[in-house]
């Protein structure tokens, strides 16, 4: 090899560079800035062409970033060309130093297999990977191209889901992809070719749903709650499992969509008397409907007990759950009603406004709220400012340490005051003194940002009602904001203005902007007015929470009172127990033993309270746990 100093601008990029994905601009900028300080630490490897020019074999990124860093000269190593080694080294150098995307790795491996006739063992040695990993890359050849794009931008499926999807045909993958994104494309575009938007973090894929639809799992008739007529209606054709033991129903289907539809039909129309259809959470666990609570297996049956039914999203079996009326809930239990707990919903429908749009709304609301506070600085009623300060310190972005009125199962003084002052979301006035410069403090505390860490949450919107921040909201009929609407969302928006729906989202956005003109348009979701109902719902939720824990505390007090009563008489005869001490007497060292017993009881009570706070769990805990003092 020969070491030379050259102008990086004169270097030619490798036409066989295994990196085909667009480079990450942020990472390139980091490397360029580093080069400005320390230079190029490792010279790129180049070959000399017949015309005397230099082509980069590996180190294309270093050469590119050297130009970005405006370096006049860099050192390169010139080597003799080697057709077999150059491509192998170019790929392995990229994988080892900064991994390529898996689709790029797969394309490079396929090229080495096809053109260089290298086997998996040779490629695996160059990559410092196992041959099994190299074979695993071949799964990508059986994936729908938009799915490969999702993997390239970091939103691909898990390994298990990828294996299931790759086992299905490309036609099946294409069909389900088109079904999922039918509402995400403009008119005339093929939804089966939809590519995720890299700059929209909420543009994701329900990979578990896709894998479940494509998985060739056997769903047996013995687990189906629906009858033959429902099976025929949904086109379920049963097959026989020839290895099923005699006397058992071995019929099955692999059509998960039809089997799930049949199970949901039974939940909607075939529940037994008193049965309740239940929803499931994101983890597939049954959720007790409003007005009910789940009963543990250790709890004795009760007269008001009912059975809940839910669809397991993984096995598609109907599971049964014991339910009892929740005495602390304000809702009345409804038997045999889908409204008491709906079955697992279909995959989520895209919201009218995307997450980017919600963030934009938060920024505009913050600006309007701060302008309203500035306008009120000279003439505001003093009590308005005090009430606003109480709102601000209860914001989601404010943390108060060491508050003696707050804590576990306690309602802080701030919450108590706000509940009394804003019972309907509007201020109840009572004269008081004003604290100076309250507006500056308020503006430093509250904002309407959509963030779990820095946003004030609903508190800021209620404050916007107090200071009429809606009047400060600008016209939101502009392209940047309207582009965050889904197609159904923008359709509903223009129809609310009396306009006819257009064929594409772009046409509807233009129609709405032209219709509004110089006037002001504000979607209901962006204003402050909807905060009043949300605030009342939050207060009702807090009231139910306090009532539930008050009931638990009453039960705990009853148990404590009973446990403190010590009676040294036989339960049946009423006579003193044989070892009971006479009044006024005590056994030797009795005082010390009594102190130790009291300490032991205190420790037991502490652990019981920490590990089992509600009455049901406490009863189970007391019946299974015994505290012993070991000498």
C-alpha cells in the first residue's frame, strides 16, 4: 500500500458501495465536526484507476464527511485492486464499524452470493456473525417492499412477528397492508404501496395484528362459542385433524379473521342471561366494566355475582371472569349488555389530527394563553390571579416535594381547594387579597404543550377559560396545520363548514383555506371551551377514587378494632382460660414479653398494610401469612 495526501473532493465514490440507504445527516455532521478537530484518524482505502483517478473502496463516509468539514488534504491508502476481496471488505467494514440497515445487509449478502460465489460461512466470518444470522437475512426476501422500508427507518416488526409474516405469501402481505392503510393515501394512490412517513413518529404499523392475521394457527371448533349457522355466515370451512383422539372434536380452521368474527358475533348476540361482554387492555387482559369489580378465586360466591366474557386477542378463545358489583362505583351494573363492556375493538382508526397537529395546537394555545394573561395584567380581578395561581401549582409540569397534605391515598390541600373553587370548571368568587406580579409567575408555570414531562395538562386549558384565551387564538386554517389531519378528519372539517367533500385531501385543504379567507377558523379540538366538560369528568373520577378508598379504610378500621380486643375466656363456656393471668398479677418477665409481642404485632400490621391494602386482598393475606419471632 502507498500513503498519499489528496484533496477529498477529487476522490470518487465506490459504485459498488453496499450502503444504498440515505445517510443519516445528523451522524454525518458529528463526524465532520470531529474531523475539524482531530482530522481523519483512519485513512480511507482507495484504488488507482486507469486514468489516474482514485476511487474509494471502503471509507466512503469518511471521504464524504471530510468534504463537509472543508478539509483541504487528507491521507489515503492506495492499494492494488482485488475483485474478490474488495466487495467483501467494503461490506464487512461498514457492518463492523457502523451497522448497515438489515435490508442493506441482505442486499449485500445476496450480491456476494450471486456475483462472487461466496458461501454463508465465508460471509459470516467477514461479518463476525453466525451462519444462522446470515440465513436469517434471507427472510427479508419474502417481505412486502413497504415492510422493508419500515424496517429501514426503525419501525419494523419483532423477530417472532417477522418470521410469521415472512411465511405468508407476498399477495397476502400486500392485501393486508392495503387494508390497513386504505385511509392514509391520497385519491388514486395504491394503499398496498404506502410507505411510512419517517418524520411522523405516530405513523406506525400494528405488527401483532398483521402477524395474527397471517399466522397459520389452528383454531379448533371445540373452542368456538358460535354455532354452525354463524360459521357458515362468516365462511368458515372446518378441516379435520386426523391425529385427534377418538371421541374428541378435531375440526379446525386457519382463517383467524373469520374465527374472530364468529366469536365476536357470539359476544354481541349469544351471551347467556346475566352475562357481560368485557373489553381487554393493550396487554390482552380482561378489564372489569364500570360498576363491577373482578372477584379472586379465593372469594366465596355471592348472590350478585355474574360472569364476564372476553375474547383473548392471542388465542381467540372466549375466557370467563367472575364479577361482582362495585359498591363504591356510581354506575349501575347492567347485565347482558354490550354497553357494560364492549368486546376488543378492531385495530385503531387513525385520529382526525395527528400527534404533530396536537403539538402544534399546544404551542398555539400556549401563545394565546400568555397573550390573555398579558392583556389582563393591569385590570384583572385580584381573586382571578389567586385562583389562577392555585391552578398553576397543580399543573402536570409542577412537582411539590414535602407536602404534608399529600401522599399515598391522600388528597392534597391543592386538590381540595381546586375542587371547591372550580366545581363546574368555572371560578366560584370570594374576595381576597392580590399577590403582586402574579402574571409573570403564571406565565413561567403554565403552558399547553402536549408533553408528559413539561406540559401543564388540563390545568392550563381551564385557566384559558378563566382568562378567555379562546379570543386570542389565531386563524388555524393554514397548510402546515391542516396537513396533520387525516383524510376522514379533513372531510368532516370542511363538511362542518358547509362545503362539499373533495376527492383528495389537498383539494379539501385548499377549499377550506379559500373559504375562511381573512376570517378566523378554529377546530373544536384546538380551543379551550372543551376543557370544562373534561374538568368535570376529572373531578367525578377523583370523587369515585376517594369514595373507594374511604370504604377500604372503614373496613381496615373495623378489622383493627376487632384485633385489638383480647378476651381470656373460652368462647363456648365463658369460663376463664386455664393459663389466663389473674387480674392484677403478671408472670415473670411478663412486661418484657408484652413489649416484644406488641413490637411483633406492629411489624406484622405494617407489612400487612404495605402488601395488602384492600379488604379482599387483606383477608387472603391474613389467611395465608403468619409472622413468627425467631429467637
